[in-house]
C-alpha cells in the first residue's frame, strides 16, 4: 500500500483501540468520501472503501489466517 496512504491512515487511527471500528458513527457515504479523498491526496485515484476491505482480506489470507476466522473479520467490517 502506498506509504503516503499508510501515513494518513495512521493519523486517522491515532488513539483508537484495536477493537474500535475505524469509522464508528459514520454512514457509508461519509466513509466513501473520506477514503476516496485521502486516497486522491496520496495520488491514488481508484482506491475505495471496498479496496481497503479487499486488501485487508488478502493480507489475512496471505498471513495464514484460516478462512473461517477471516470470514469473521469480514462480517465485522461491513
């Protein structure tokens, strides 16, 4: 993932606990706007919330997490 995007996401996540949802209290449209805005600022034109979900799922599987456990995380992230 682009280093600039990771830096922005780290700032956004600062102070949140592991069990906290990243976009707590925001509707889907607001999340979409935040993600696409930060992505554009980082020079990534086609990055959307679903792209982050796909990236996370891919990293789980690549890290050896079994599909049942990974599916649990996907449900939580909806």
